[in-house]
């Protein structure tokens, strides 16, 4: 799996084209249909095929590359999908906008499989009234041990002079500022102007050694030896490495912690196929099915019994994240402040 992060807005022309393609796709079968909108490459094809075969249905599956793209499209054509997979901060935004159906947990026999150590930390949807967790993860640093034999497992690695011009950070405002805020002992969701100014100053120091902000090709650049350390998602890096190269690489979550994400399954208000949506959510959290999903991503399982079915060791464990990391939350009216600070960082002010 490659979690592709972009912050580019989608034009209404592109949205219209995607909506039209979805309509055409959905018209070719007489079977009951479930319309899903999910992140790019965010579920194994075999899991979808098995659901279709088991229940005699057709899944019409469209993909997006960012929460912003998803949200913009749904604001234009909200009635086209049944099930969507937003990250936590956008779940709270969609709740505020009245875009989601409340979840009837009595219809989800596998909801009890979710890790009870994680659920109380979810503030974007207290009590999970509108969402069901899908996948939990975080960013960190991947390092070439051959080129950097000694390093601290901290965000301060970005200040290592040996890495100048050989390290990248994500082109992602919340991830970069979140890393700086945690390094300074603050929350990744801070709205304190003084704290954010200090975080900006720290990122500007890091920027002196960072060759670029990159959310697209950092994994390929690391695999090619162009970069010796990269900030990002472990799956983006290790999916590019062969077995021998992977032995020379290490991924770590910095000791200060950082931003975590939780992607979730939500049912859109006015969904036409609610029964199928519940069936799919319950299916995903069957232990054997969920294990296939997490093996595909090499991510830790938030489904407790699924851990006994997994065949691939994840890059990190939930306990590693919970030490010091935090879920990103909706910034509300402070988003503009973050955007302004990020713009100043990107243009070098």
C-alpha cells in the first residue's frame, strides 16, 4: 500500500468527470451495488472480490488521494456514495456539516474486536457515533544504516550535519509542524500562536539540511540511494526495497512522538445502500479479513483477534505510537493560521 498525500484541490471539472465515470461503472450489473469512495490503493483487491462473491453484490469503487479531494467532491455530489474512508480530522468536519449517518452499533457484531486501549483516545468522534476505525498509523523516519551508522531516534536527526542535502520531509503542513511541536514538548494540535512560532523557527532550522519537502517520491529516492533519511510513511519506503536493501534500512517513530492518523469508515447521509454498507464494515472487521488488510499495508492491527491471523510483521506496533504520539484533530478556525505559517516556511520567510 502507498498512502499518497496531496494537498491540491480538485476542480469542479475533474469532479464532474469522476462522478460521470462512477455512474457509468455502476450501470453494468443487475446485482445489488455498494458505492465506496476510499484512498488510493487502500484495500487489497482480493478482499473486495471476496465480499462481492460471498454476498452476490457489486462494489463500485472510486479512489481519492487526499482528504481535501474527497471532501470537495462530496460537497458537490454527496449522494453518489454509500461508504467513505476519511481521516479523523475530516470525520469531525463532516459531522459538523451534517454529512454522516449515525452508526447503529447493534448491527456491527465485530465492533467489539477493536482495541479498547485506542478507542478512548479518539476525540474527533467521541463515542464513535458516526465512524468505525479502519486503519491506524503514523509517520516517522526511515534511515539508511549503511550511510548513517550512528543517529539518534529523535526528530533531532534532521539536524545531523552528515545528512545535509540527503534528507527529505513530507510536503504536509500538519505532519511537519506536528513533528516540530512534539520536539518542543507541545501538542500536535496546538493553537497557541507562540508555540506555533517556535515550531516554525525549528522547521526553518531543519530546512537548512532538508533537500526538499516531498510526499510523492521519497520512497523511490531512498531506494535509489539519493536520500539517506526520509520523513514519511514506512510503507512508502519499504515497498520500494528488495529484501537485502530492507535489511539495511530502519524505520523509527521519534522518541518525542508525532502525529498519528486514524482512517475510518463512515456512511454518508442519504446513502442508498445502508444495509450493504453495514455488511461491508462488519466484513472488514472479521479477524481473518482484517488480517489480510493489515498484512497488505504492514501496519499494526487495531482489531485485536486479527493479530493472531496476521502473517506479516508490521513496521511498528500500536504500543510504539501510544507512548508519545497524538491523533491529528480538526483545527477549526485555526487552520488559516497553520496555512499562513506553512506558506512562510515553504517560501523561506
